C-alpha cells in the first residue's frame, strides 16, 4: 500500500520523483503529492492519479534538488487533498509514509498538548509533528527521525526532509519495504526498486528498525539499537525495460502473455538439474523436509489459492498432511503448534504484512523449518525464512495477480516433488516422469493463450451480467476461486466460487437464466461428477460456460458453451486452466470500461493489516 520515493542530487529531482511515482502507482492511486526544498517547502498534492499531480506541478513550475513524493492508498482518513501526502509540520518538516501507525491517537493527543495543530485525518501527520518536535531540540534531521521512529508503534516506511537541513533526506523502516538507490553525487529512497531503476541499479535494502540518512556524498544507516551498520550494496536484476508496458494495452495483459516464459524460467533449474533439494531450496532443506511431520501453508489472496492447490499436491505426491491458512487469521487464533511442521509462506512481494506477521507468530510458537515462496529478492519474508524458493515471474505491476500465481504453482509443485524425494517417496523413474511433464507446461500455457479470441466472445456476454458463479472440483476448485476473484477485482462483477459438489447444499438457489456459470472441467477422475453438477445447473435454466480439455468428450448445446484447453496436463492442469479464467476477467473488464491495472479500492502490495 502506498508508494514513496525521494531523491537528493545536483539536478531538478521533480521529473525523477514523478517518474518514480508512476512506477509505484500500482501500490495505491487515491491521491498523489510531491514536496521539494526551494527556499521553502513547496508542495503540490492532488486527489486522483499521479498524472493530475504532475500537471499541477508543471503548472506551478515546481523545481528542486531535494524532494520526496507519495502515491496513496487510503487507510486513515478519506480521499481528500488535506489527507494526501506529503504532510508538513510548521512549514519546516515534510514527511511521506507507507504503513499504519497503531498508536497515532495516543501520539496525536500528546502532540496537541505540545501545541501542534492537525490539518488532516491521517495517522501520518503525527510523524511530521514528532520529527519537528525533536528537530527543534537538536537541529539534526537524522537524529530527530531516529527519536520519532522510537515513539511509533506499527508498520511504516517514511521519508523526511527539513527546510533547515537541505543536505539530507532521512528515512526509516519498520514492517514496510524501503530501498536506497545509490548514484554518483545523488541518492534515492523508494518503496521498491522499480521507482528508481531508471536512475540506478545499485541498491541497498534496509532492515526493520533501520534509520537512514541520504546525502549527496553518501548514505549512513543505523539499526534499531542506534548502532551504525553497513547494509550490503547489490546490483538489482530489474531493468528499466522490465517495467515498460511495451506494445500491450495494460500491464495485466502483458503479464498474462509473459506466463510461458515466466513459468519456464521458474522451473529452469528443475529441468536442467532435477530435484536437487538443497540446491533448489537451500542448505539443509533435504533434512528439514525429511523430518517434517506435516506442512503448514500461510498466505493471503491469490497466494492463498495457490496454497490450496499445493495441499492436493503435497498430500497426493509427497503423502504429507498439509493445512492451508490465511495469514491474518492464523496469527490471531489459538493454534496447536507442531514444531516438526514445515511452515511455507507464499507472497509475490515478500512484504505482505499479514503473511509476515503470521510467519513471526509461527516462529514464536517454535516452528524452525520455514520456507518462503517469493518473487522479490531481498524482501522481508524470504529474509526471515530459513529456506527460500524464488519464483522468476519478473516484475508484476498489474494489481490483479496473474504470472505470480502460475509461477507460485510451478514452485509449489516442485516443493511437493522435493518433499517426496526427501522422504524417499519419489524414485528415479517418477522424478523423470514428473520433470518430463513439467517440460510441457510452458507450451500448454501458450496453447491456452491462443484461445483468447474465443474467450473475448464470452466476455461480451459476461460484461452485462451483475453476477457470476464459478465451479470446480478437487485440484481445480482453487482455480474456480481464483477465477471468481479475478472477475471481482477488475470488472466489479459479483462472483462466487464453489466446489461443484456444494451446489446442492445451498448455492443452487442462486442459479437462474440470468446467472452465467463458469465450470472448470478438465479430463480428470472427477469429470463425470462435474458433468452431474452441470446437469443440476441446466435443469434450473443456468447458462454454462465450460473450460474443458481437448480430450474431454464435451459438445456444445443450447445453454452450454465450451472452450477446449490443451490436452489434460494431469497434476499440472491447474497451471494451464488458470490462463482462461484470467483472460475472461481481463476481457470482461475491458468491455465494462474499468481501469484494469488499477481497480478501485485496491493496491498491489498489501503492507497494512
């Protein structure tokens, strides 16, 4: 949620900050603002997209060599200009913030007693006044930011500038991502690398509790204890080209079509080297997997649905019990810990706060064997995990996850094979057969992508419908859940997903001639059961839209529309069947005229509770 960027250099930083915000807009787009030091704190804020703020900044001839900027996903306070960042204290301190300050009411009352007046409803404004309070006492922005951070409880990444100290940008991190970009006579601060990759690929990832001072001459960092530390400099693998839209209309469209390559990249090491458990997951993984009594998967959103598929694989391939829980539910309930369990967290960004906090809770309960399935290197969840498997989806900007989902599935199938091998339940022939099946998946994905014109025709019918129902069974029930989620996210059509056998236990009451029913019907052992469920729908007048396999014996009839995906991919079928439901959601949203990449009320990286 929310995106921040800062820059200090020897040239006008306004274009740098504006470009950075555009790269970060996937994190929130309720409002945007920028503040620069130019003999005073000059600030421009606008409700709406970054482009509106940019136009206003241009009209005001905004310029400066030190500045901070923000794009907002609203939490505390409505979507108004007074609530937009940056927030300013006494015309002397400006702050941008990503996160939630849990003790903001307590701090607000304290600051009011000290004479500070509040102009917004946000939790962020307390940070600006706190920094100002401490800055008045010492005149050191870095030290004032340290003291202010020590007073805060919650999650935050902040950037701060002071009129009286134009040679410094201060930053602090706790629970929200913050990266430093290192340049030549200039330095940068941002929520993620995409915001600054056009300026530098030399980066430094901050840890929780870090406070940083950026100056033209260099960067200094102290940890939570106030001890100077040297965070390692890394060369980001992200290129400027990776975040360009290219010939596509939307990032979501681009990312859907990148899936053959993304999945191929994710499984490359498996295809080339087989199931080398320690090599794929980290030293000691083979022993940890061997000793694991069960697997506990923690995730949220689309990643949670990937975990539901993984449960089937882990129990059928590795013969290991598996439980899948929402991170935000797990951390607050009284669970019965089993330290022998392998805890698997799934997060595209590696910064999802609910999942991160669930991981912390699991570790507090004695779980030492922890594995992260993640797309972003050096993010918080992998750093907090003993083992890591990085997917290779590349930068995903569209808010609705697509390639992250399919690469997570590829990673989780690899995990199931690895656990099976570690436990002696995967012989050489079975391993070779599984790898051979994996080898065909990118091609099957491409085949599914080639169905786009047929799916577009379906989307024209869906666009006018207020509701939709998705059905699946077994391995494909989570695909139905994901299809319904995608349709909800970007088209704003109310959609529900059920395990098809549940129809008769209540949801069948929803079905009439106006309700389109999407059925995931691969040619697997449950196909005949699914056909029976389809008959239940047709008997009530429901119109069926069936994604079947090429080798399924389906034929179209009145009220039954069929699109055939590639031949049945066995256990890997969910990866292939995810593609059509993504395309259906995308083209339905196009017909409805919604903002596909920036759906209302949502943001990409959920770093708040």
